[in-house]
């Protein structure tokens, strides 16, 4: 039981040492992730469609 208390005590200490991003930084990083997600979805969707068309013409 003592080990569990020590673990949570240390976890809280580490949690307080975290350098949190500012709101502006968080919004900027979220926007970058969103843009890359959209680009990836478009690329993967295009590749999927091309492979589907190729497979259908092969059959």
C-alpha cells in the first residue's frame, strides 16, 4: 500500500513539473495536426480509389 502512495505522490510531483503550452501554441499545433490529417485522408482516399479502379479493371 505504501508503494502505491509513493507512486501517486511522485506522479503528482512530475505532473507539476510539466511545461504546458500556451493557448496560442496549443491552437497552432492542433491546426497543424488537423491540416496533415486532411491531407493524409485525401491522399489515402485517392490511392484507395485508384487501386479499386485497377482491381475492377483487372477482373
